[in-house]
C-alpha cells in the first residue's frame, strides 16, 4: 500500500507509475450498475449501436475513478483534492488501457503537487486528459 | 447561432434533492467495480469510506433548468468532462444533499459548426453539513 508522499520525494517532471489494465465488459457493467448509470450505451453492444455508437462504451465517470485510483496508488489514500478531465474519445471495453500521470508543479507551502493525468488506449491515443491537485504528507 | 441567454439564470439553484441513507454495500460495490483493493474501500466496518469519486453517481432529479436557450438541443449531447473538488469521504448512513446550479453556458465554433457547452454545478454535502464534493459537469450539445 502506498504511504503519503513527502514534498522532498517529489520533483517536477516525475512520472507516476503507469497502470495498465484490461477493461472487461463485465467490469464496465459492474461499474454501470454500482455507479447508477445502467443504460444500454454502457451495458449492451446492440443497444449502444442503436444510439449510433460502435458498441458499448465505458462511462466517463469510470475513467475518472480509474485515474483517481492510479493517483492514490502513488500518493496515498485521500490525497486527491481536485481533478478536472476532458473526455476526448470513446473508451471501448474489452481492450487494454493505460493510466498515466506526471508532476507538473509543486507548492512547498501548501504541500501540494499539480499533475497531468491521462488515460490512453493500447495504441497510445489519449482518450481522457486532465489535471489534478494532490496533497502530500 | 448566437445564444439568447438570460444572464440571471447563471448561478441560480434549480434543483435540490436529498438521497440516502447510503448503504455500506453500495460503497463496496462502487469501489470493487473500480478494482479497488484497499480495506477502507471494500471491507464493511467502522473504517469503511466511499471511493473518492463515489459522489459522481449523484445528480439532481431535474438535470437541467427549464429556461435554457432553445438553440441548445438538450436531447442530444454527451458528457464532455468534469471538474471535481473533493471534500470528506462518504460513509455508510450518510445522506447526500445535492444542490444544482447552472454554472456556465458557452459556445465554441469548430469545423462542424457550433457546439454549446452547458456546465451544471452539483454541490454535495452530508447531513453534518460537510462538503463531500463540488462537481462541475460539462455537457456538449450541437
């Protein structure tokens, strides 16, 4: 388990350990159920195609949650103060995605760091991009 | 097409909904669906708290105010992004108080024409008045 990072342990330009994971349709359906987003676009290929989508897609909120989990694995639980993301492309299930981040700034007095975070496809396309403010120990 | 927006609707609360009480099983299912393994997120008991993004599952019963400009086709759109400030974690038994305001409306013109962005701010607190999250939900419409 990650322990809270100290400011001296973090430098601008540091990269967070990337997390690679296979997003199964079952996991996406489980999120849709638990996240109050049970809708054809997130649960059923045929229903999603009727909405003009290529098949069922991953909820944006799930991408957001996965990015926070990636940051917490690095900085410790409860460390994320703010997160802003833009959904740029469809995150399709039954594929591998990569969760990445990098330190872009550090505020010694506030004991926080600023991050760029993103979720990319197996081909390296950034489908979700954002920034986060993270509290240090 | 330029937006015919009544500026007085910006910042005005248009929905107030209270949900809950939150059950431990809901918190655990949400965290497990994200692959969480930390005990505080998945093991029922006194230490259990919700995953930090648990509040995103809530929104007002009325998603949009009634007086948006007619040029915005609210039936068609998609989630363009979110900005979240995180407060205290959700705990079992919490009530979730959600207040919705129209935060911002703006237009962008791209190669395919005008796009309208509607930002709804959800301010969420628990029964103790503690801030759980402030979520700016950005939706794009053609």
